[in-house]
C-alpha cells in the first residue's frame, strides 16, 4: 500500500538556536518542511546528532527537510517557518 502524503496542519515561526529543539504546543517535534522568507543557508542536526549545513536554499519554497533543530551557528537564512 502506498504511503499517503497529508498537508501540514501545524506551523511555527522559528528562531534558530544552538540549544532549543523545535516544538509545537510545548512538545518537541520533528518538522516535515522548512520555509524561508529570506534565502540562505541553514544548519540542522540530523537524527544521529551531526550538524549539517544546507547551502543556498531559496526563499518562498517549502523545502522537504525533517529535523528537530535549526541551529543559529552557520544559519544565514531568516524568517524561517517550520511545518509539522
């Protein structure tokens, strides 16, 4: 059976942080996508805890990136919104 793809129904404006995890309604969650208001790079933590910098992301596109943390160090993109 094929997996279903449902639209996001929870959204959070994100302030990148080297310590805080993404959360919605007080619960830590893994986002399903990231939208940037201003293009740039984002630094995230992968499931193994490694830092990954994704460079040259465009603005006004929902990027299918799943993470629990967007780091402030090495993130140049701004106006970030996470989709859950």
